[in-house]
C-alpha cells in the first residue's frame, strides 16, 4: 500500500484521480476548496479511504506539516482558468509558481522524492505546429502558461539539486463529469440562463485537443508506472482536435432549446493569452505504451452529455 498526497485532490481532475488511487493506497487530499468540492470526494472520506486536509498551497507551513510520510505527491492545484489572470495578474504567480515552489520545498524538507505535476499544452505558446515535448521555441502567452513554465523549471531544478524524481504531464484540454470550468461548462451555464441564444467568445474556429478525464487519469498512472527517468515529461493529449463551434453546437443540442442560435463575438481567439490553435504530439507516451481510448470529438461528446445532465438537472 502506498501513501498518496494529492494537492488539489477535491477538484475536477484531482477527484477522478483520487477515485483511482483509493483502490491501491491511502490518500490524503490537500485542498482549499476554492474551486473543488468536498462532495466530489465525499464517498471516499466517508469510507475512510481518503482524508481531507483543508489548506492553502500558497503557504508552505501547512504543506510541510501535512505532506510528511507520503510516498507520491500529485500536485494539481492551480488557477484553472487562463483568462482569470487578465483581471488579477498576481493570481498565477501565487496559485501557480509560488504554490509549486511550496510543494517541492515541503517535499525536500520531508525527504520525499516522487512528484507528479499537472502542466499544460499552454507551455507551447501561440503556434499551430504539432508540438512535441522538446518544442519550446515559442514561449507561453498567458500568465497561466507562464506559471506552468516556471513550475516545470522549478521542478527540473529540484530534480537536479535535491534528487527529486518527477513526472510532468502537459495536458491538452481535459473534459468530463464534475468539470469545474472550460468551454463546454461555460456554454451550458450560459444556456441555462439564456436558453435562446449562446454567446461564444471568438469566431468559433479555435480548436484544441480534448481528452476525457478518465483517459487523463489513466495516462498519468501509466506514465508514473512505466517511466523511470529522474525527470519524465509527457504530453497527455489526443492527436486530433475539436473546434469551439462544434462544442457550442453539441451544448445547444443537449440544452432545453435545441434551436438556440449562436452569437460569435468575433476575432480568432477568445481572449488575450488564449492560444487559438493548439496541437499536441502524444507519440512519446504512445511509444511508452499508452494512448487515449477516445478521440477528441468523442471525449467532447461524452463530456457535454454528462455536464448537461449536471447543469440542467442540478448537481
Ligand atoms: N482541466 C484542464 O483542461 C486542464 C488542462 C491543462 C492543465 N490542467 C491543470 O490540471 C490541474 C487540475 O485542473 P482541474 O481542471 O482539475 O482544476 P480544478 O480547479 O477543478 O482543480 C484544482 C483544485 O485545486 C484547488 N486549489 C486551487 N488553489 C489552491 C490552493 N492555493 N491551495 C489548495 N488547493 C487549491 C481547487 O480548490 C481545486 O480543487 C491544474 O493544475 C490545471 O492547471 C487542467
């Protein structure tokens, strides 16, 4: 039995990860519940298979005291929405860069070695090239992406200087039940308020690789088990992609008014810092032996169906 510590484990991806980890070990969830919900992990708390430490990763002390004695640390806490950095430019510095430093420093002080980090395809900046793990010719263009870049650099430095072993996964866009943010949830929430018209930021041609949350967790656990370098960096994304227009149409089809119209605000991107065309090369993880079970379109379809049930029938 391993002891797992999941920072951000009450959130969307974190709670799905916890669903898997409780089958193979003891789980401590560290979360400030700013976005995540106790309800997402309530069953595991009730059964005693997981415990919750309510704490803020922007502070070192609570992490340092609660991470002691664990075998693997998963760090998933972050500002989840890249565009929120536009209104609060300190947000990603604190929720991203400083929180990540706190996690690795708390591990160092406790002599812990194994870290899994949730990074992002936003690392690759504004390019429609299909990006592999070695491609960082374009720097991030969002504060969120910048904080992931800084987090990866800190982890690399801790790996070299303090013998940390890390698995960094650069996610595409993750979708599925219990989603806390993202285009599909945004559209469904808008349709719940204005059933006849859906406002979509940009011109709808933005297109990104989407991966279902079960596949995301599966890929993380596969990579953790099968990659053994000191620093293991993997894209976790399907080879294909889905347009915002397609997501909007699917959301309308699953809404109470399937005849709702779409109003595009225009422009090639949703907001400053948004990468309109994102393409990620998942062949490194495929060479290790893992591929997602769903295409991007299949992941989005399944997620919209699940989220529509949550939004229109109440969570
Ligand atoms: N969802 C995606 O499409 C996607 C894509 C790329 C990368 N990621 C990364 O994956 C990770 C998980 O994302 P998610 O979609 O599950 O988001 P989420 O917001 O649902 O989960 C993050 C969790 O961290 C918690 N948290 C935030 N700040 C905290 C703090 N200071 N202290 C303690 N807890 C804190 C939140 O309450 C939440 O439960 C994040 O690091 C995110 O940047 C997500």
